C-alpha cells in the first residue's frame, strides 16, 4: 500500500499537481513510453527470426521515431535490410527499471512494432541540439529508423495500447534521461539528506522499516520506498511546483527538506530532529 506523507492512503499515479510520468492512462501512457525510451540504456530488437540486445545503440527523434545503430554485416542487420518498409516488421522491447538496487524494480514494459527504414540524414534538420548529440554518440555503424505503428505498455500487469498520435506528440519527462545519475548521487553522496526526507513519512511506517531509499525522481517529485524484510511501501513526495531541469530539482528537494525540518520540530513528532538543509547543489559535486 502507498501512503500519503501525512499517513493517508494515496494513489501514486495521481500526485496533487502536475502529470505523473509513471501513470499509464491516456496522454500519460505516451509520456511513460517516451520516458522509458529516454531512460533506457539498452533494448531488444527483433526482426523476423533474429533478435539482438542493443546497449547504448539507440536514440529517439523529437516525433518519437527510434534510431538504431545496427551493424549491417550482422544477421539482424541483414534482416533489417530485408524488412525495410514493411509495416510493423520490426519489434522493439524496453524494460523500464527502477535505477537503484531495490526489490520489484520493473516499472513498465514497452513493446513497439514499427516500420524500419535506413536513417535519412535530412532528419537532422528537424532535430534539436540534444537529439543531434545523442545521434553523434551512437556506435559508428549503419543507422536505421523504426517508426512506431503499434505501441503496447504493460504496468502493474495492466497492458494497454498507446495511441500513436499521443505518443508522437508527447515528450519524455524532463528528468527521465538523468534520473538514474541523480538517484545514485543522492543515495551515494547525500544519505543524510535521504534520511531527512524520510521524516516526511508516517512515523509508524518509518519505525517499522529497515531502510528508506529514493526509487524515483521526476519533474513532479521524488518517491521514497520504505523497505522491511517482507514488504515495502512507496510514498510520493510532491515538489511545490513542476520542475524543468537540474536547477529546479535542487530547489524542489530543498523545499522538501525544509518541510521535513519543520515536521521534525513539530511537537507531535517523536523522532529526532532533522538536520539543517544543505546549501550545496544536491545533484552534483
């Protein structure tokens, strides 16, 4: 069960404000799909009887077309040549994972059926600088595009079709690409601040937990997981406002830390007071 910071049950798919990129309904499902692709470091490509796991070999164009770097001399590359232009002949599978060591790491599974074609360099004219840089970072082999024709998203055993128009119009959560680095930094360099954020959890939940760790970070807030040997509970802590980048994330986290400090000083709290908030950049250094 998930708990609101005040102790009330809450639905993590619907925070108090903004759009939760982990939700899977309508437009939000398209955001989940785009975020999963943005965050993934690897994916599986299947064409005809060939399948290959690609690591660090994909990028996503602004309208959602997936660019793949595939060796033309490989078996999969040969099948791509044979399948080019055939609707839905290429299949891409992505598993969206919690990027830190924890149980129940699978957030969502994404399957894209699409049409494969050789990459058209003219597409670069429609790309922003970040997309161009991601394309330049791909391995120096043949580039292919897969234009999605059918998208299936599975989350919490609920499988649904994502509208391709909504997918093309959506954008990944602005934090998705850097979420893993930010979470590893928080857990590795700012464990004391994670403990301070835990002051916003229900005292009973905190007292019965073996550990608390951040498992998700997006433009709307941070999700803490309270773990015990045989159970866990995820709690979303919402930022005061939706953020657009690292600077906003730091301010959002500082706001939560200030709230945690106030909660720790509250007379109805029995836990130790939280430490003072940090003036450093919480996501770097």
